[in-house]
């Protein structure tokens, strides 16, 4: 994504950036919450791991999301800290509590174990993809998992996509061995999520550019 649209970070642009970022985190947490409700269909590898830890060792799913995110940040700091910034910490610390909040309120749909669950899971994945595009378009920073995979890519020479596949396969295996919810959807999750994320990122980056453009009166001033 071009960085030149983020060059002139005026107070107005700063507000827009953080509004995109925090709204994106809320959508991200909501989408994961919906997916977790129908977890018998399968989850994304990182969510499989979070649920597995919660089921095996206690604490909430969101708490494990925070713990794992912070562990990844610490590892990345020792290897290559260039992908770690304030947005990375905010992402690691906030998505988990947002997820737990939505699960705690009982506003999310309960599983029906029918075709309806597939509809809700698709909605959850769409919301996660939209949330990811929204918070990345804010330009505050990558999440801890993305930062970790970028770091692994740099250190190993793997492409980002190859590093993602390797890391997520390892995460999925650990989650599965701990009894996490692996299902048929787990293996198609990324194929659905990635295109949604790419489209939403493009749209929100354009929207942010439009919102950040000074109006004629401001330009004359």
C-alpha cells in the first residue's frame, strides 16, 4: 500500500487513522466471535490454537489471544523489531478483550448444527476480512501475527506467503493436538478470508485517502 498518502499526518488525519484502526479491531473481534460460536465447523489456525488453550488450560479465548500475541511480539523483538510498533501492541492487547466482550454479552447467534451455521460462519469470515482491511488501512501498524510472519520471512528468506503457510501449519498442528476445533472450513478459511481482506483494504485505503484530502478552503489556507 502506498505510504505517500500518510505523509502529512495532521490532527484530522491522525483522528481518521485511529478511527479506522479501532473500528477495524472491533469488526475483527466481532467476526472472530461469530466464528467461535460455530467452531464445530472449523476455525482459522490461530483461533484453533486460542480455543484449544482455553479448553485445555482455562482462561478465556480472548485472554489466550492476548498472551499468544504478546509472546509473538517478544520473539519478533529479539529477531527483528522493524515490524513492531504501537499498532502491533494495541492489536495484541485489544482484539482479545473485544472478542470476549461479544462472547460475554450473548448477542451472537447460537449454533444450530444445520446449514444456517455455515451462513453465520461465512458472515463471520467476511466481517473479519473487512475488519482487517479497515485497521490495516489506518496505517497504525501490523498485528502481532502478521508482524511475526513478516519477521520469519525476512530471517529465512521465504516468501511471505510461504512463511505464512509454514507458521500456520505448525500452529494448526499444535491446536489440533491440544483438541482445538479443526473442521473442513479450517482448510478453506484463508482462501475465503484473503480476497475479502484484499478488496476491503483497497476500498478503505481509497476512502481514507479521500477523507484525508483537504477541502478547497483548507487548501487555500
